[in-house]
């Protein structure tokens, strides 16, 4: 986000591997039985092999598109796919917006998700097995970053309450802490920013996670979600600032303690646990009264809405007089 850092160590864009090629490399290597550490090296592949298999795809590709749930409507045009997939916040790849190319290095299969903490029985599940157990649908959601840019995206995925049900939490569980994969620094060069409290972590209350708006995203624009947008599974909680929507999640921990989140750990005066969108509560360094739409000029602002326009879904969760629900 808006913490300035040196970026001299980053891979030049030209050095990153295109997505098709890295996905294919992974599958070839798996078929050949080569260890993952060796698989990371391009040099193990016979010349021309990547070329031969570039049509290979994300294994979930045949699941999309999925039926749209018409309940979730927009008051603005859908953001162009090219904008939503090329202007991203994903600090693990760098503290700037042009991380989409670098993010193609992320190995998105196999991808095991750990469900642990206060649950009947802890377990681990592969993302493709999880996808067989849930109802996939498309939802048009607004997204409002705390930096004041916004977009509207056709996400595909499933309601988070389905995951909660599968997890069978104990009655004492009050929160769900979530964690992003901590891959190698080669895959995620942004991890070299050692002053950040990696891994990226976020949290919701059980009530928030069970709210019908809380959505686990596995696809976008009728295709699997792209690595730069949080493949293979990320959160979308559109009534909260974008930093709550954690990407590339590998762990859901049920707990009775309020989770310490990444941005809160880094800058508690600026980023809090609740982070509900509110045009009347400014960020300590800038106004939250308006926003600009990705793809359009930054000078053209539209008013920001309370809970990003999702009041009818979530207002009942929060006490009307709470002064600490936004940033602290
Ligand atoms: N998740 C991880 N793991 N790392 C991040 O840096 N950035 C957050 C959120 N999830 C972030 C993350 C922020 S600040 C925003 S605005 C959204 O991802 C951006 O999502 P997008 O790139 O798909 O638009």
C-alpha cells in the first residue's frame, strides 16, 4: 500500500516467466517426478518443452463461467478486465501496482488449505477438492481500496459461510484468522521487504464471515482468478477497505482471540481490524470522502458510500454509536 520502500532488488519485468509457461513447467516436472526445489529452475527443462505445452491451463479452468447470482448489483460499469488484472496491490510481489507479471511466478498448484484452531477436527484440503464441495457462483461486487481507488468486478467463488460449515467450528470460536502463503523469495520477491510483518494476515469475526456478502473468490471475469488478484483463493469483503480482502490464502484458523492483522501490526494508527468503508472517517493521512474508478482519470471522483454501499447487508452487525469500528 502506501508505505514507500526501496525496490532495487525487484526482478525486471523481462525476467519473469509468463504464466502459461510456469504452470506448464510445474506440471511437466510433476509428471517427471522431479523434486519441487529443482522444479523451480528453468534449466531442468529440455529446450522447447515450455513452448510445446503452452495450451495447458489452471486445472480449475473448466469450472468457469459459473451462474451469476443476480442479487448483487452494481451502480457503476464493470471495470475492464485489463485494468483489474494489471493495477494491483499484492505486497508479496512488490510495493507498487505493476506486480502482475511478477505474480505469474506464484506456484498455484498443488495448493493445500489448512483449517485449524477451534474446530471439531483440524484438516487440510486441496483447493480443487474444496471446489467440489461448494456452490460456485458469480457476483458483481464493488471494491474500495483504502488508497481511494475503486473497481467493480465479476468475482466467481462461494459464500464464506460454506467454508465455515465445512470447518465445523467449536462454539467458543469468535474469529477467523487468515494467512497468505509464505512462498520463497524467488516466487514472491516482495518478501525481501524484511521490515514487513510477514506473512500477510487478516481476520474477521464469525458473524462477519457468516454474513452472506463474505465471499471466497476463486475466479474472475468467467475464468480462474489470476495470480496477481490472489489465486487460487482470496477473500472479498466489499463493505471493508480492500486490504481486508486477503489474497492467496493457505490457512483459516478459528480462534477466540482477535487476530493481529498485517497492516495493523505495521501501522496501528492507520489501519485497524474493522476497516469498514466510511466516507466520514478519514484515514489519518487523507480523506475517504470520494474515490476514483480504475480505468478512469484520478481527477474524476465519485462519492464514497458508507459500507461501500452495502449497508443493507452489514449495518446490523455493528453498533450504530461505535466510534472505533473503522480504523482502530
Ligand atoms: N493480500 C495479500 N496477501 N497481500 C497484499 O498486499 N493487498 C490488499 C488486498 N489483499 C494485499 C492482499 C489490498 S491493499 C487491496 S486494495 C487488494 O488486495 C487489492 O486487490 P486487487 O489487486 O485484486 O485489486
